[in-house]
C-alpha cells in the first residue's frame, strides 16, 4: 500500500461505528482518514449482493446535515477513545485512489448507496455492529483452497501493527502438509490457533463467532468462484458476524 495509507470512511446509516474505526485507524503512523458522503455513482468493482449496490445513481443533497452530525459524533468519540486520532471531514464523495474503504453495516433489506470499485479501493473494512474500542488485536482469518500469500491479511498487518493473536479457519479437507504451508504463509510472529471446518457458510460463520476476535479477515477462495458466488457468501458472513470484517477487492 505504499509508504502512506489513504482511507475513506463512507458516512451513511449508523455513523458512530464507522467514525470510530476511522479514528482508531488514524492513530497508526502514516495513515490518513477522510470521512465523507458515499459514492453513489455506478461502480465497476466487486459488489456484495444486497450490500454494495453499484446501480444507485441518485445523489442525496443532505451532505451538510450529514457532516454536522458526523462532526458531533467525532467530537464525542475523541473524548471516549484514547490516542491521537484525527478525521478529515469532506463534503465530497471519494476522489482518486484509496487503500481502504470503511463502511457501515447494511440495513436488512436495504442496499447501501455506495459502490466498492476495485480500481479505486484496495480493500473494504465493514464496521462492527457496535462502536469498537480497539481494532485488529485479535484476528480470525477465513481461508480455503491451496496455500498462498494472503492478500487481505497482508493489508491487515499493515493497518494493525499490534496484532496479538490469530485464529486461522481452514477447510476441514486441507491435508497436513498444506496446513503447515498455510501457517508458514502467515508468518505473523504471534500465537496462532487453528480450526478446521466444513466449507459451508453456516460452519464458517459459527467458527468465526467462536474465534471471538475483533476482526474477521475474509480471503477470497483461490478456486474459481463467480462474482455472485462470493457476493452471497460474503453477505451471509456479514449478517452473522458481530465484529469488523476486512476483505480485499
């Protein structure tokens, strides 16, 4: 992600968790966080069905009220969260390339109004259900397929340098040699717990909840998945995961 990290926090729905994630991320050296209205233009990247909808073309005109509310929330968070966080509030949707998009939870039955374009965002961090007091100390990683470099976890290591523990969740059909290679690929220099689960959303969701981490890192499967297959899988995990969720585009 280069020497610096640019992050855009999309202000929509419940602002507090999104702003808290941005505040916590901005405490890391070299990280700049801009919070502003979501991009409601047509997207060109991965979209989670029922969550990231690239076809909403209308632009709301309530940005001033949105930013006033965000400024009030940010002042309150500054008193609650330790450290020297900083948020730059913008009247404009994201312009240019960002390493990360921070987004709120989808409302049931209502798609969000921003799009996650892989040409403009390297990854998406979905805020947890409640305001976080910290992020990235205890990480669960959901992965399958053959061992490989973990793109999403590489981003997580850059964003969260104080990782204390990792819980790796693999397909139960993974053989011992491949499991050893997965662990070697992690190379996280912290305690690692390993779980083997059935490759179904129900089993993976249950294992993610059991891991108890504050961040779930979802690695896209190496085997062929159509976009819609990953979208449904991700949407189901978001419905059932209380903590923050990170995935690369």
